[in-house]
C-alpha cells in the first residue's frame, strides 16, 4: 500500500510537470512551436512512465506464472485457478479489480495453494475435503484444517469448486 501511495505521488508530480508548461504557453501567448514540443514531450513522458510500469507488471506476472507451472508434477495439468482472499481481507466492493497474491489451483491430481510465486501447500484429491461455511471455503486434508478462503468466481457459483472436487475424488478412487 505504501508503495502504491508513493507511486501515485510520483505520477501526480509528473502530471503537473508535463501539464503546467503547455497551460502556461497558452496563457502567455507563446509560439505554437513551444507548445507543440511541450505537448509531444508530455505524451512521451507519460508513455514511457506508464508503459514501463505495465511492462514491469507483465514481466512479473509471466515470471510468477512460469514458477507456478514449474510446480506441476510430470503428467499433472491445471484445470482452473481461483483468486482467493483470506476471509478478513475480503474486498467489500469490486473483487474483480482487487489484487490478491493468493491463488487456489485445481489440477487433475490435487489442489495447490500459492502465495505469489511461493507454493504454500499441495495435497492430492484423495485426502481433501472441501466445504463452505457461509461464504468461506474450508479446506481440510486428512481431517485437519489447512485453509480458509473467500473465493472470487467471476461467473459461476462457489459450489462449482465442491462439484469439481467431488468429481475428481470419485474419478481418482476408481483408478
């Protein structure tokens, strides 16, 4: 949060630095060429600053995804990922825009809990039991509670996780 506030101050300062000279040029009746160069310069500064930020975010997201994919065993593949929040960190409004470093990954062999690029736990379907308590997903492995999450599902219902788990556990027991 503190880093975001600092970044916002930097962007506000850059905005003032690039917006004030063209405004002054209009009021001082400066030459059109002077205003043109400030306008082009401000577009270039904003393009570099915001473009670099987005490129950095994209590179980081790609790196994290690669680390998560390396965490899969041979023959294991990802079925779906769910953005999750700790119950007390649940966003009050617009969860689709809220950032969460936590992820539940359902694979053909089990469930994984990721915190950015760190695998917190991975358990096979055979010992997992999932249940909802109000809106909070409870994950138990061999009888002990291993996770409590509020799951963000953009289109669907939380019960789809339970249905998928039941189906995968049933399939694994027949193999």
